[in-house]
C-alpha cells in the first residue's frame, strides 16, 4: 500500500526541495489563517509553486469561503490544488468547478465526533479529496489546522470506508505514531506539519524519520 506524503507549512523553496528529496508527493502552502503555524504571503506561495516540479501536487491552503475569492487567490498562486480549510456555503464547490476546472478541490473536515462522518460524506460528493484534521472551527479564534493534536482515528477510518474518494489524514502525526495511524485509518495519504519541524523550520532528521516510519 503506497501512502502519499504531503508535507505542509512549506516556508520557502529550500523546504519545498527538501520535502521533494524525501519523496513527498505534495506540499502545502499556507495562506493567511486566523491562527496556527506556517502562513506565508501569497507572493511567496506563487514563487514556490512556480519552482515546483510538474509532478508535485501543490496545495494552496485557504481560509476563504467565497468561491470567487478562492478562485482568484488560486489563480494568483498558480497551484494545482486548493485545500479549503473551513466549511463553505452550499454551491461553493460547484462554482469553483466552473471557475477553476483545472484545479483539484480538497475539502478539510475537522473530525469532532461520529457526526463528522455525515459531514464528510456530504462533502465527498463535491470534491476530489478530503483531508481529515483536528481543528476547531467553532472556537472564538478558529483553529483550522496546524494544531499538533490527533483526533479519534476510528471516526477517520469510518470516513475512509464511507467515501469513494482519496482521504488524507492530518493532525498530530509524527514518526512515533504515523505507522499506527496508517494501519488504523488506511488513508490515501498523510499530511504532516509540526511533526517534522524544529523551532518552526523543516527538520531533515525528523522528516527522514517520519518517512522511514511511513515506509518510504
């Protein structure tokens, strides 16, 4: 079973190259967020995306919820994928299909409990992939990723079994738990940020250990 690796919170071209050198299938480029690590300017996101190998999936992480605003941001960024980290109004995904048909749509579902399965199934009908994370969009200051917390992997496994599209698993993954996470959830891919960083910077040793534990 090949588990795709997405290294998130990429801060510069050197980090992108390091991720690719360790076999990353995708990188995450975080735009403005209400909280959490890793946001960089839209100009820097565009620069990194332009330098990325053609085969690499480049994810723009956006907290915007209006389809026209999301599409405009993606077009400026030049990424081939957009990761929508907050819930969006009905019809948003369909509008994005019209505006940016060449871009893959990934919707984040913040796993809070068994009710998240129905949320995931509803979103799965509209997008190319789901990403399961451990944020809290209902907090006074929204947490939309990068929390370093795990969530209930049994719910994530139920989501994987209930939808027919790729599912990425995020939230508190590190070299010490990623093998167990993959065994229990059976995701299409895993997404890691804080688990491979030291003082905010991508750590080659932690990344190598993570990849080894993942089986890469």
